[in-house]
C-alpha cells in the first residue's frame, strides 16, 4: 500500500493518479490518494476515471474540510 498526496495539482490530478496506479503500484496493490475537493465534481470524476481504466475503487472519504481521500486497487495484469 502506498500513499500519494495530489493536493498540489488542484483539479488537474486525474492523469497523474492513473499514471501512479499503472506505473508505481504492483498488480493488486492498493494506493491511497489525497486531493483537494472544490465543488465535489472531482470526487465522482476520479471514481469514473478509475473504473474506466479497469481499476477498482475501494473507498472514498472526506479527509477534512477541503481534502478527499480515495483508495484504489490496481487491476491484475
């Protein structure tokens, strides 16, 4: 399990998140991603992007007033 802080990317974290899942996580490994939420659309969009790329969203939680955390598992190769 690895943790990634994507807050510095603001609303432009989607490509980086998928890149990390596919290149930094081993098959079946879980990654924890923290990012800033604005209008909450990024929460649904991140879930959709994970699913579209064949990975599994395990959890999605509000971390604090401005941040959100999701857990995703990389698909099997």
